[in-house]
C-alpha cells in the first residue's frame, strides 16, 4: 500500500527557511546534484530552493503537486538506496516571469543556479527575439521573454530596481568556463534592457564557474515502482543517480551561500583544471560513446563500454586527453574510477539522450584534444574517431563512399573554423572502423 508523497504525508516542513536559492532548469540533474548537496549541508535548515522549469511546465507542475518532495535513488550494482529530499519548497513554470522576478528580487535570495543545458547559452532564434522583446519593454511595450537567459535578465533588472543588493549566478551546465560563458551570454540581454542595468550588473553580480558531476539518466516508470517499494510513497518525480557526486566551484558569492563544503563540495581558486579533466575525460568519452556506440549496436553507456572494441577507442581517447591535462589531478585514479562508473550496469544511461546537441559538445570536448594532439605532431585518432562516428550519423554522408566536400563542410561547422586536409583524411580513414558488432 503506497501513499501519495507530499508534506501532509511526509514530515518535511513547509518553506520557513530564512535564505533562498532560485534555480532555473528544473530537470533530473538539479535534483540529484545541487538540491541534494544543499539538503545535506550543515546549515540546510537555513536554505530553501524555488525551482523553475525550462521549456515546459510539466516538471514544475508534477513536483509542485508533491509540495516539492521527491525521491532520490542512489543506484549501483550493490542495490538501491532511497532518500526523500525536501529542500525544493516551490516548483514553478519557467514561463511565469513575474514569479521569477519576485523571487530573484526578494532580499532573502542570495544566488541563482542554472542547469539549462549547453544549448541554453548559445545564440538562438529565441534569444534574438528576446533581445527585441527586452528593447521594446524599455520603450514601454512589454512581452515576456521566452529564453531562460532573457527571463533571468528581466528578473535581475527587477532585483536592481528593488535595491535588494548583490547576488551570485552559478552555472551548473557542462561547459568550459561556464560562469564566463554565462556572463557573456547575459551581456547583450542586459544591454537591451538599458545602461543602468549593465552598470548595476557589473558591480552586483558574482559569476561562479563550477564543475558538476553525477551521472543522472532520465528516470523510467520502473524507477517509480522501485521508489514506491523502497519508501512506501508514490512519486511521479523520482530521480535515479549513481552514488558518486562531485561539485567544484570558484567565484564570488556576495550574498552568501550554503555550507556546501560540509556536504562534500569544494571551493577552489581556479576551477579550470577540474573542469577540463571532467569535461574531456567524462563528457568527452560520453560524447564518443554516444557517437560510436550505436554504430556497433549499443544503446546504453555500460553496454558500449563493455564492448572491447569501443572500450579500446575510449582508452585511446583518454590516453590523448591525459597528455594535455595538468599534473597533480590524480589522473590515474580519476580514470580508473571513471571506468567503474561507466561500467555501472545498474545505471541505464541512454546513448540517445547523451547524443542531444552533439555538435556543440564535440566542439568543446573533442576538437580541443584533437588540436592539442596535432600540435604535438600526432594524428589524434582517438579524438578524431568521435568526429568520424558523428559524421557517419549525418544525413547526406554515405559511409561506403563518402563525399569529401560534404565531409569537410560538416567538420568545418563542428570545429567552428576550417580544418586541415589531414583532419578530413584522418576522419575518412576512421569511417571504415565503424563496423557493427554483429558483422562477420
Ligand atoms: N544528467 C546528468 O547526468 C548531468 C550531469 C552533469 C551536468 N548536467 C548538466 O545539466 C543539464 C541538464 O541535465 P538534466 O539531466 O537535468 O536534463 P533534463 O532533461 O532532466 O532537464 C533539462 C532542463 O533544461 C531545460 N532546457 C532544455 N533546453 C533548454 C534551453 N535551450 N534553454 C533553457 N532551458 C532548457 C528543460 O526544460 C529542463 O528544465 C545538462 O544539459 C548538463 O549541462 C547533467
Ligand atoms: O548532455 P551532456 O553531454 O552535457 O551530458 C550527458 C552526460 O555526459 C552527462 O549528463 C554526464 O552524465 C554528467 O556530466 C556526469 O556528471
């Protein structure tokens, strides 16, 4: 017999905490990572989270119906461990920009965290339309922005007008220098609002860069059944993650922050080496697996990684990465832990999910390794294989007789700059390796 989960059936108190975090992009990862760290911090009773969904209201509606409560299942081959997390006290449709502006301009709010995906920071049609919307709002016409950063810009301007003081913005998306990328992506939106807003932002916003790590695949119906069996509660917002978690940050928190170190997070002077280690070794390898695994007949990370041929491709890519990562990062240990994490067959991480926005990810996780290897006089075939495998998935590229011009155009687009002939040749050679597992 299971009961629906909410704050009348579960003893988590309602929002009475004195400090606030606003989150943009209420997905699985926020719940397995930043919310979980906050819920485990020594000063957890001082902090609550108001979380906004990104592109649709569904995630917010479902979580709000449970008063923000959800089950986190930590899973590995030894079994499941369930915790009910109550630190999110309000979940709101991200389209409710007035609500967001009220929350961000509330004096109790000290920081905004973001998991809006890598694409959320890129120039887009939606972002361009928001620039026009914000500029016309300055002339007295008013239409709410639709991009996450357009909405954030409006909310920050509301904070400026309310005189609530400085605030930190903490990007938690898998991008190099994510705090710097956020600063640059926000700038034109703040400029469209007006010069006073830009000047205020320069002195009142702390941009925090962070390296975030916890493998959190999309949950399934079977995960909901597992949660009910473990806790006795019906939960439509279950999150499943691996036991491992890491959060390393650098930057200013001018209005304070939870004692996240007490929950295992690290605050460092320079997050870049940690970020590069994680983005290349973990996310780069995921990007390689997502591109090359399906060609060998695999659908999940653990399956692809158990294929000795694919594993040798990942090891070759890792060998290339470690040659260009700083010393002192315990790379052997990181790499062997990663091999265990990828081999966790209880976590079903779909290659199709990881393959979303593949070219953006190849550009920042694979191309820099290829460039570094080529600059050192090697061919970088470990990194190039991820490019070749991606090319093989594109419409218009016939792997049996690939057209060099089409291939080059795709490589130029991915790299964001014209590539050398040798890179095109290298990818052409590697296409032959993508033989399905079942092939004789
Ligand atoms: N899942 C993980 O294992 C993991 C680990 C580390 C980092 N991350 C980072 O977190 C991000 C989100 O992962 P998730 O597992 O929560 O995904 P998810 O699909 O569960 O949630 C994604 C959230 O981002 C919003 N969104 C999607 N596209 C957007 C866009 N273009 N602009 C603004 N918002 C957008 C969605 O509406 C949703 O709220 C990843 O893209 C990655 O950068 C995820
Ligand atoms: O969409 P991406 O590539 O940024 O993320 C997909 C996975 O690589 C990612 O979610 C990892 O599981 C995560 O970064 C682990 O911390």
